[in-house]
């Protein structure tokens, strides 16, 4: 007897406005339950302290979440000068207090040093893994492990406010950039120490800020559906972004029905007008149905890498 699925096959990306105080995985599980989704995954963890945009991929969209992990991010951050904590944010313990002797000119000069490409050593309280475990698990036990510096790029860093011991900034950066580390490093440059008191992710890739929804909004729609005795999907599913939004920056290769069939059976194909190299987004027919991503191989063929599996929609009380 076939095993009954735990959830329904729903595909798309929900832009969750993650609240403070819960982990990204907790937020993911809550969304998965609300949507009664068979499969879900997030696209880059936010600290429990942090709020803001957390794209959650449902169903087939999880196959393309890596492209969002690799995308640029935007943050709004408030830092408190004069105190350094063991986690570089206000969730940690204050380990050092120093007087704040900083003027605007000195602050702007130090901020300027973060612009462009640099090497950053990840915080011990990051989710980066060492020997299969997140660094923060070692940090909580007081264990320091070696971390390699990584190339990051800060495309833009704007000072919005400097009042007393508070600094508010906006940062547009590459993947893998730790804002807590930037703030901690800034505090050391200023000679007074600093830590993050507020962190909000305002952008991932090109997703619109105004399309974010909160857990409260999702739960309200779920309760409304139950009150009105309609399937929750009727109210929840329209909030989803199409799964190909995760790869919208990739060059498109459109193919006819014959080539589509070959690709969907894992065969590399020659497609007129395809790029000479790199990763591409595959679409089929005049309606440009998204069917997956491919890599251009050494022979210039479109070689499928991740394919969308098309399934019949199921009836479910979700």
C-alpha cells in the first residue's frame, strides 16, 4: 500500500517577515504547517534577534533555494557603541565596556573602510558549520575553532543616524556577509567596542519588500478559511511567488515540445541562441513554462541539472 503523503504538493516562494525571538528553522516549520506543505526549506538563516525577509521555498521551489542563498542581501542595523558582547549582539553577555569618544568624521571614515571587497572571519556564533556542527554549538560550550576568512563585498553602506552611543546603518552586501561581524569590527576600529541591538533584513535578491507577510497574517487567513468553511489554499496560495523567481536573473533558454521532452528525460540538447557557458533557466513553449535549470556543457549543449516535477494537484484540507 502506498504511503500517504504528510502534506500537499504546493510549489512557490513565500516571503516571510520573520519575527524576532525565534530561529529561522522555527519560522520555517510554522509556515510549513500553515500551508500543510509536503516539503519546505528556507534560503539563508537569520539570527533569532533579527527580523525581516526570509524567503521560504515550498515544494519544487526547494530545488532552487541555493540561488537565493547565493544572492545579495540588504539590511537595516542599529549598533550600540561602548559595549562589546560575546555574540556581537544584544542576545549575548557584555564582555567589555569602554568610553565612547567618537565624532561624526571618525565614524564616517571607519565606515568607509568596509565598502568594497574584503576578507571577513565569520563569528563563532554563526550558523556556519565546522566538522558537521554549527559554530554556535561550539561557542556555547566555550570552544573556539579555526575559521577561514571569506571574501565578501559591501556594495553600499549608508549611515542614517548617529545619536549618542547609537549608530543606524543600511547595508547592501554579498552572500555570506555577517552584519554582526561588521559591527564588532567597526567598534574595534572606533576603539570603544560595539554590538548589534536591532537587525532587519529588508531585501533578498530582487524580491519586493511589500510582498512580505507575517506569521500573524498567515494564521489569520487560516482562521478565516476555517470560519468561512473554505479550503485554506484559496486564501494562502495567492500569496506565493512563482518558483522561478528564485532564478529570474539567469539567462533564459526557451525550447519547443520535442527538446523539452528530451531535457525532461535528462538528455542534454542543442538549443539555438543558448549562451556559450554558465547556468541557464529553461522554459518551454510560447507560454514559457518554467521547467528547471541547466548548465551549458563543454559541447555547448543545454544539460539539465535541476528539473521541475509536475504533479497533479491533490485535494486536501489545507
